[in-house]
C-alpha cells in the first residue's frame, strides 16, 4: 500500500506543484544512484563496430549512405555522436556514459514539460516518475550504443514542443534530426496530427494543412533511406537478430508487461534485500516526487498553455502509446523492452491522467515500479538489453581486454587474433574484430573466434596469427602457433590446447601449420603414434613425400600402431621397425 496522502488539502495548506528544477533534481538523484554502475562499464559489441567505422572517418563521410552498419542509416545518433566523442575524449568510456546520462535527463525534463502542458503538473510529475522507474532503461543507459534511443527521444520531445508552439520551421528541422537518429521517429508526424486534432482542437482540414510539411519530410526520409524498405519487406527483413523473434501475441504481451517491469519475473541473483538496498536512494527520489505532486493543489499547467478536455487527453495519450509501440512489431528485429519506451511515455501519461484525482493509487504505482526495477536489474538474463547482462558482459570484457593488452601491449601490422572457449554472450567479438582495431589503433588488425580462422590467401598481406584460450581463472592462455621451447610443453593443458589448435588448422586447410603443431605434440608425447601419423597426412597433402615418409615410419614404430600405419610407412619406401 502506498504512503498515506490526504485526498485534498485546504487551499492555504497545499504545497506548490513541483516545477522543472525540482523534477530535474529528483531525476538526477535517481539516475546517478540507480545507474551508477553504468559509469564503469566498457564498450561492448556494436560500440566497437561504430568506433571502428568512425575512428578514421572524415566529417563528410559520416553522412554517406553507404557501408551502413546493420543496414540502418543513423548518421546523427550513431556516426556523428561517436565521431565527435572520440575526437573530444578518445576511447574512454566514462565521457560516453556521461553524455548518455545528460541526454536522458534532458529528454525526461522535456517530457515533464510537455506532459505539464497537456495535463498539468501533478499528472506530469506522476507520469515522469513512472517512466523513469521503467527497468527498460537498462539498455539505453548502460550500453553506450543505446545513445541512439536517447537522441531520438531528445529530438522527438523538442519536435513536439516546437509543434505545440506552432514553430513550423523548427518542427520540420527537429523531425528530420529525429528521423536521422532512429527509424521509430516515423510516428512523429502522425502524432503531431493527433496533437492538432485532440490537444489544439483544430478542425481536420487545418490540421492536415499544418502537418502536411511534416509528412513530406517523413516521406522524403523514407525514400532516401538506403535500406528502410528492404528492412521492412525486402532482402534485409530476415536478420540474425530476427531469427529469435517471438510471435506477435508474445511480443504484445511482453511489451505490455514491460510497462510494469514484469516482462521477466524478478529473481534477484543475490537476494531481494541487497537489490532493494542498492535501489533505495532512487526509489526514495521518485516516490518523494510523486508525493510532492500528490500534495500539490489542482493540476497547474505550464504558463501560457491551455489544457485540453480530459477525454481528449486520454485519447491522445492512448494513441501515443499505440504509435510509440509500433516499432516492437516491425520485422528484421528481435524483441527488447526498450523498443517500447517511446510508447511507455504515452501509456503512463494516460494512466496518471486517469489517476489525477486518486493520488494514493498513483503513488502506489510509482512505488511498485521503483521496487520492481532493482529486483529486475539483479535478475540474470541472456537479453543483452537487460541490466544483469550488461553488468556481466562489462565485467568479463574489462578483465579480458586488460589481460590481452598486458600480454601484448602492441601488435605488428596485419596481425590476426583468434579466441576459444570465450564465456557465452559477453560481446567479445563482433564482426571481424573491430574491438582489436580500436584498442591497438591499427586498421589492419582483425580477429574472431577459433571458428573464424582461415589461411591467408595468396597476395594477402603477411602477418602473425595469435591464438588464445579462455581459462577459468579469468585470463587468456596463449596457444603459440609454430616453434616453441621444449619447456613450454610442461605447462598445464599444453597438450590438449595444441591438439585443438592442430585440429583447427587442419580443418581450415592450413596443412603446414597443422603439421607443425602435430610434430610439436609428437615430440612432447613420444609414445603416441597418432601425432606423427597425422602430421604425415598433413605433409602428404602438401606434397612433401620425404618428410611424410619419415613421420609415417616414426608412427609405425610406436606401440599401438596398426597394419594401416605400417602399410603407409612401407608405401613411402621405408620399412617399419618392430616396436622395442
């Protein structure tokens, strides 16, 4: 049950409604206490793909509709943002996270001001607190690449403010900026039409004339977007991500449950007590904001604004919720809770407007959301947009990145790095290893998992290959390809590591590399006939009959070698010796 709040106070005793400065302070307290862990998280997955593209890019190239990352055209929220931040702060994560925090605060403050204009300060404060408590913010706030969502929200709310003030030119520019930040901005022109009809109470024909330029901007963007139609109906509609997409009914259910932080049942990994304790300061900030709003008299609107009738506000908020949630049903993407956040603004505006005369219920809802948020944050999940996933991935990535850089502070040009037994779903490798190019500031370096390995092609630049295996102690064990000192074979797991490497090289057609590993194994385990036998097979594929014959003979002389091994030795003209 929520805190007790008087249903009504005498006019003289009512507190003033919380203004924008007070709301901003409450949001800042919530943000920096609830998401403090974000400030220490490293780049992950898409971050390195974008950093790699923008590292050596010119300003003009940022806008070119080619080499589109993931087939999306988002030059402002992605290429320009990373390009600017890299040149100002390098590849240090903290400034990127602080920029995301600043964008979130600005967007939430703009939403509060917009909601106050529509429905008054009390409703606006309730709705702002409820939206802030959404667990869905984990993706945009913890993951640096989530900044694309935050730029979209910022431009979307600036657009709606400009439209409400009838600043037509500014609204068109802001709409274009939103569209160039993220594709869900396509719903903004229809939302503006609804504003004209329901909030400003214009007749249909004047409303259409007012929004016609905005629809033209949206249409022009849709036609010029290099891959938009292909992502909706064409060759890019089926992606790796969309393969795990839930059915439409499940998508609808999960989107609705995400509004109350229950798309996944809370099961805190470290117990409810520690999770709630970590979220206590943020919980207090949001509930205090809701209580302040509940004690405020009336539902004061922003200066100079005129509130629409209640039914029109409810209709507009409902339509906002529906339009803002369309993105989660689009093809070519999987489902993540933050895809529905823009719709959540409209839904909670509608809910809190309906509860404006029932402040106890409104406070109880904010309290429930604020309690569930830290419980969800500590619930293990394989959804990369969840807080638990981001924290786990961040821990592993920082540890493994630092260990790799300790072992190899620098690499020769055209180096390739390959990794085995990497912990599941930590975002270690994306594409062909853009993270390595960013860390070493060398565009010639590439890498991936063991399965990515292929011999270098004729004419391809030469360079060393490095192989690593994750160890349970949390560090990399380097599996050195080629010549090694004999003492190296005494290291724990040396034999299985090099056996795995030999199998990898042979399976990829690198017969020379596989043969070298097998010869090392044969020297380290002189009683195992399989190593010289397999080395001989590799050399035979290379056409080195002399070396292959010597190894067949060696294999045939060892215990356990069968008639087929001895026959192979005889085939190369060297009689097999009897085992001693």
